[in-house]
C-alpha cells in the first residue's frame, strides 16, 4: 500500500472540492453550452489540478519546511518614500504593535476629568502616602438622595426608605463620660477653688453645667432621624453630591480606631445635619458635634443632643475679666474624656456661620484642647479631616439685614417653626460636600517643630557663620499638667499658641481651596465683577465657559455640569428675580441679564460671589500692586502714561496689601512663605506678557563721586582677600516692570483681577478716612463703628461709592482690627466697654496718610 501523504493545513483536499463542483457543473449537450461546443473531460482537469497541487506542496516544503507561515515577508519594491518624522531605529516594535492594535479613541479619552479636591498638603508626606488617593481619584460622584435599592422583591419596591434605613443599622457605642468628668482631679480642683472664693455650692453648679453641656447621642435615634431625612430632603434639594473616593478614604481611616476630627466650614444650620446624614449613609461612626448654646431651644435642642450635639457658651466667662474656672475645666475634661474613649468629634473653626460667603478667621480654642490631649500622651494619634460644604442656594435666608447694621434675631422655637415651614415650600438646588484627605495631627506637630528648629538653626559664631559644634535648641515642651483656668487648658506660652493658630489656619485654608463652586457662585461673580450694568445671554455664556476653564487651570472644581446657556438659566431662576433680572427684547430672542441694583440685593449677591474670590486672590493682590506702582489708570483717561516700577517695589506693595487684608483672607498655607508665592505669581504675569521686563545695572543709579567714595571705603576696610582682588566684580542687575499697554487684553486682565479686591479696599479706605477725620479723642468701639458704617452708606446713596458691597459691616469690623495690628489705633477694654483711640496722635498721621493714598488709588 502506498504511503499516504500527510494532510497539510495550508492546502485542503482538492479531490473533494473538484468532485463537489463536478456534480454542479454543466452537463454535456445541455445547459449553457452550444451544440457545437466540444465536451469537457473533467477527469483530465482533475488530474492536472492534482499535479499542480503536489508540485506546489513540494516547493513550499523545500523553502519553508513544515512551518505554517513564511519565515520572512517578501522584500517590498524599492520606492521613493518621504522621510519619517522619527528615525526608524528609535521606534520600538512594541510601539508599532500598539499603534496597530490600540484604537486612537478609547472610552477613557472621552471621559471628563475633574480636579480631585482635598489632597493632603506636601508638608505631611507620610499622611499623603498613608491615605493614598490614587484609586480614589478614579471614582465618581454620588447623589446621597438616590437610594441604592434595586427593588428585587416587594419589600424593597414598596418600602424603599424603610429597607434602606434598616440596612444601615450599626452597633456603634457612645459611652457616658459624666462620672469621669466630675471626678477628674482638674474639675475637683476648680470646684474647690470656687467654693473657697464664694459661699455658693460649686458642686451643684458643676452638675448643672455638665447636664446642659453633654450629649445624649444614641445610634437608634440617629438612624430614625436619618430615615426621616431620606423622605424630607429630596423635596427641598435636587442632590447632595459627595465624591465616592473621598468617602472611601475617610472610611478606611475611621476603621483604624483613632478619633476623627471633622472640621467643616460653617455656612448653614443644615451643616450639622448633612454631616451626620452622610456619615450614617456610609456606616461611619457619627461624631459628637460642638454647637452654640443659642441653639439649645425647646424640642430642637433635645433633638440636636440626641444626634450628638453638645452645647458650649458663646462667652465662656460670665463676668468680664474673671475666668469661670469650673466651666472651663468641665469643657476641657469633657472633650478629653470623649477623645480618650475613641469618639470622633466635629466643630466649626470659624465659630459661627459666615455672613459674607467667604471663610472667616479661625478660632483655635477647641483645637488647642485636642492638641494638648495628644501631647499629654492620652492618645496615640488623631486624624484631622477638613471639610467644605457649599450650597447653590442658602437655606438660612440672607444676611443682608445683618450686614447693613440691623441686629441678629435670636433663635427661638417659634422662629424655628416658621423657618421650617418656609423651607419646605422652596427649592434650594444642590449641595456639594468635599471631605479632604485626613492627616495625622502627630505628624503635623512633629514636622512643624522640626521646621522651627531648622529656621532657628544654631547660634552664629563671632564671624557671623553657623558653628558646626553648636547644638540646635531643644524643641518646645508643653507642660502636661494644664491650668484649670485657660481655655487652652495649659499655660503653653505664646510660641505654642502660634502653633495652634497656624494649624487652624492650615485647616481653614485647605477647606477653602477644596470648596467646589456652584452655578450661583459663578453667575453672581460674573455679574458683579464684569457685567454690573447687564449683559446679553450669549456673551454671559462665553464668559461662564471662560471662567470654568480658568478655575480648572487653578485646580478648582465646579459643582455642576451642562451647557453654559442652560446653567445660566437654571442659576438665575434659583437666585430669583429679586437678585437677577432676566428680560427678552420684544421681537427678538436675545436674553439680557442684569443684577438688581438695590443695596440689599447687591449685598446678597456678594455673598454668593465671594466664594469664588479664593481662586484669584493672589493674582488680584499682585495686580493691585502693579496698578499702584506702575500708575495704571483705572478710568481709561486718554493720554495717561504708565511708569515702570522695580520688582522689589511691586512685591513690597503686595505684601503690604496682604497685611492690610489679613482678617479677610488666608492668602497662603502657613507652611509656605508669602513672599515666595507672590514672587511666583509676578513671574507668571511676566510669562503671560501682562508685564514687560527690563534689566538695568544697579550701578547706573549712583554718581561717579558715590562710586569712588565706596571704592575708597572698601579698600581702607580691607574686606577683600588678596586672592579675590584680581577677580571681576559681579554685576548686579535690577528688574523693572511695566504694563504691556499695547495689548488691550493684558490691561483688561489687570483690571479684572483688581475688581476682585476692589470692594474690600474701598471699605478699608472709608475706615482710614474716618480714623483721620473723627478719631481725635477716645470713643467706644460701637459708636466709632456706627460712624464708619453711616459714612459708607452715605457714599452709596450719594453715588460716590464704586462698589456698593463695600458697605458690609464685616469688612468694616475687620478693617478696625487690621489698623489696630498696624499700630494706627488702639482697642482696649474699660470695664464692660471696648474703647478706640489713636495709637500716637503725632506719629500715626503719616501712616494714615500713606494708607489713604494707597487705598484711594485701588478702591476703583
């Protein structure tokens, strides 16, 4: 038997193919063949095809063997090709393969990337790595009001809220620390001291204080209230947006068993509720919340205490000048015992709600207690979590009446009921809550003390250099047996007070820079800063798109999506016609937007606008310094010429503006140097060609006589060594900056950045003028503040003010504080009254004139 030829996968069995088609072929004498056509011999055709196939297989095996594919491709014909952009040697095989296999457009390339807010500061590298956000960045947002129920059975379908609440039941324990507080040695010592000073029973008073102060939080009641909120909140809010990655980081940190300190910015009374509701939603242990005693009203006070609230007096001491040692010691020990039992806490560093829409100067009282508890060795560590909350529309109403001088209405049961009824009939849009990356308080304190030591360094020797043998000074030590009278709980000294203050400012700065800006913020900002006289809808949409892109460049996120035209319509409807008027010309489809020019409406719009200021604050400071030093006209006076200014002059003026506005903004994080950041912003303006730079030799400013005198003096003093005499002297160059007036866009950019700070500078201008005009003798602070406020209102009513929002009371109060720090005025107490007078009637006048000249140019 002849050996069978092995089947080759490259060539199929042709006999079977031919047999198949032979059966389908045309028959002899019929079909499509004509009568004269010769008959086809199909057997000979098959034999010929088989012969060709066998010869082909033999040639294939001779050349390639048994391989399925050829070893190499045929050489392509030589063609005249264009040279490649890259040399062939530099293109790897993997790149070519990726180019052929990977599509150019992928789902990832179509995703909208948003800035991830709240990353930990670089001054805490361990916390950056410990709570890594690499995976968290990829997670998206979630609306807490959308309950995650699939509806797989009839219970989930018809009782969604109940099932949702039951699934979030937890077994968190909230201990009662009352006994530990009352029997603590520090509290007992304070009670004994008060008993010795007065005849009253300090023990009963201590029990009453603790009874009013302490929280009665329970997990069941928190879950019950949260279940009710799942029914109520969707009727008044469109969404409560949180980043799933941020919450995932918080949840991982809370599982370590260490106390979590949540420090949100305070904007509304709803802040307490939202924080508890979100943490309950993710099964994170809800914190104890420090609240003002003014909220301890009937019914609502008990509800707040059952949700974790504990009440603190606004003024810790009832009598001015005398500390309430019992109350201070109970407050300190109550917080300390909660932390030692592993409980989390929440309080507001700003103290109260912001009436201006921007962050307030932080108060570090409660934060100092946490710091001392950690330093005393009672805690392993504490995690600090800055939080920012922003509303599209504020639920608490507006603060225009308070900013215009009317007193605040005290909280009451009837007032709370009326407010709730009003809230239930209104839509307030969306809320965005951002949890910043937690950081270790122990790491922050250690790094800060190390930085202080590195700055202090060693003592210089007689030659003015640091000695290698000198030892650095020892780190500051906190006395662990704190006093019972201080709110800080310890006599820590000024250095440690500054440490706590810088910590509070660092947290507030992080929260402010992590705040997502809502649609109403951007609309109010554009209307007040660029289009106070009104603008067409198309132009406003272009400006909104530009503003969003500018915010993304500065790593700031926005809390909305959609087309600019739709966002503007939505935001204007949310603000209402009493703030923004929207008209359409008859016979045309052009919409026109204009802010309401009434004073109360402008003040309320400024509340929403001020949230955007933090994104442009440094550029605004540098722009104001450039305008002042280069004498740029803000009124477009024809023929006005600008003048050059040195780089040092501009930076010195910028620092002076920052010092003046220190109670309005936190310009940089305390771990950075203000001068360096301002210099970077100035360099950025130069690179953007807003400013033109010329370099000149410093020696040009000296005469030949002065140069000769300096050379003779240096030769007589023999400051240089003999080896250095032959070296060439280094030439010092001085940079002078001038505004690029040839480009209109550069001038407009400077004016826009100036407008960001103009209302505050005008408030300070009015205050400086009143100090110069009225403060010839001492006055009470309230009386002098009333004079300033009336003058600011008069300027608005007489159309003398460039910015109507300069009349707000908060800025005028901050101006007094700032001028007090600058040693222009003195503010002191006489009994129960605060008095104001000039610091020095003879020397202070020149200072006042200097600031009046600066502010008069920059007020607009």
